[in-house]
C-alpha cells in the first residue's frame, strides 16, 4: 500500500507456498476499493515516516494547552515544512511526582498504536530539562467544548461520536490496552468533521 501511495518500488518480497493467483493492482483498480478520503488519510499518515526531526529545527507557533505536568504547543519544522503538536514534559516534575513509569508507558503505548481515531506519535525527543512527544497536529477542539457550543448531541451526533469511540476502544482492547480516562475533554473533534 505504501509503495503504491508514494509511487515507489515495493521493498518487500513474497514467497508462495503452493499454487497462487497473482493479481496486479494499478491506480484505477485501487480507487475502486478505497475512497479518496481513505487514500488521503493514508498519504497523510505515510508522510510522517522517515522524518528526521530535531528540536533545533522546530519553530514555536503557539501554545495549545497547559496540563499539570507540562504543556502542548503547535510547532513548525523548517526542514520538512510540516506542523506538529509537541507535548513538553518537564523532567524535574517527572521525578518530583514519581511519574517515570507513567511517561514510559504513555510513550510505549503511543508508539505501538496506529489508528485513524488516535493521534499519531511521530517520535520522542529530549533535552537536558524536558521530554517531548512530537505528534501529528489536528485542527479542532475537544468534544466537551463542542457540546458546550451546540448543546446536547442529537441522535445522529451521538451515534457518530459513539461509534467512533467504540471502534477506538475496540482497537485498543485488541492490543491489550485498557483506556480508563474516557471523557469529553479527552476526545478531539477535528475541523473536517461536519455533522452539525
């Protein structure tokens, strides 16, 4: 799939065990199986692979939020011409609050998951004072703010968001991960969603 989307030669080989039928898939055939939205989603995910991002090449754009242990900012990478969200966690606070295992677990989980409804961890970075999680940047707001603006969700909206949450939790559970902090503040609604 990646070779097709990036217009590259395949890097994998296959060895058949027994009689097989070979089917060649070209761009026309691919578009019948995948919607344009799915193809665009996959292209967006693949653009993050093989990036060589360094802290010194990141330019601060604006702060996105502040938490108890750190903050999140929008940054621009001068080398790749891409925007990212970066989560900054102060190393002194990690030690003070004894959350080393929590941070390591968060990094481990985020590096293992790849799902359309879960923000993608690009890489982790560090300097003398901080740890950083470089993540894909999603334009939007949390579900709590959306509900506050539009009022209670109607049936279609509830089914839409509930279905996406169900699929996300199902995916996490299939990986042996239990998510225990599900609340509207931790669900992000991207700008491309338009059902109200």
